[in-house]
């Protein structure tokens, strides 16, 4: 069975549009190409922002991309949640809203990667941590991806089986995470 890699992070449209110098976008695209170079299935929240950049770039580079939607159907996905359709090979409509979608998304993955991210990503991080997932954080991108050490130190559960890797190099991050599954 193929490994399922989820990418979570900033869905704010500004994160991809207003990236000064496009360094965040460039790193997201590098991560996407590193994922596409592996024989894995990509999962995202079928969303916007930097997660869209990763999903679209990986899809265009040949990854099979499954999007987990908060909407119950395509109409809700587009009209209610204002989410795109063009980067996924397949969409799973949960009808569970954003937080419910997060549970389905994280639990569907073997590896959960974080690029930047705010409150929604924090929710996904805590789910991944509690579920004992292999977690990768692309450091230097801001948000949750850069704050996991603090979060774990302050609030981390003892006894979790989660394995957490942090790296500012997208290729090394995905390699570390995939090696942890072996």
C-alpha cells in the first residue's frame, strides 16, 4: 500500500499572494516537488493559500492528490467554503465543516507535514500528535511549523507515539519522515 502524506498549513490567500520575495512559495513548491518525487499519495484539505500551492505544484508534477473537503458536496465546497477544484485528482466531501474535516484529513495520513499555519493548523497538529503520527515541520515558514518545539515543551502529552521532525530543507524533511515509517 502506498504511503499517504498530508500537507497542512496556511490556507490564508495572503500567505501565497503576498509572500514578499516569494520565499515561502518557493519553499512550498520545493516541498511539492520532493513529495511528487516519491511514490506517495498526497492529501490536503483541498484548500487555498500555501496548501493550495503545494497541492497544485505536486499535482502538476505527477502526484496523485486527494482533497478532503469540509463541504458535503461540490456546491458547498465552492460556494460556502470558497475552495478550489483544480488541484485535486479526487475530492472526498465530508460535510463535517472545517474542524471535522481536519480529523478525517489527519487520520487518513501516515505522515503529516506542516508549512506555516495558524489556528486550523494548530488543530491539525494536536490531532496528529494525539494520533501518534509521523509529523514534519518545514521550519523557517512561520506559524505552527516554527512553533512546535515550544508547543510540545509547554503542552506536549507524555506517552504519545508521535515522531516529530523539523527541517528547513524540504527534501530532507520528507526523507526523514518517510524513513521514520520504515
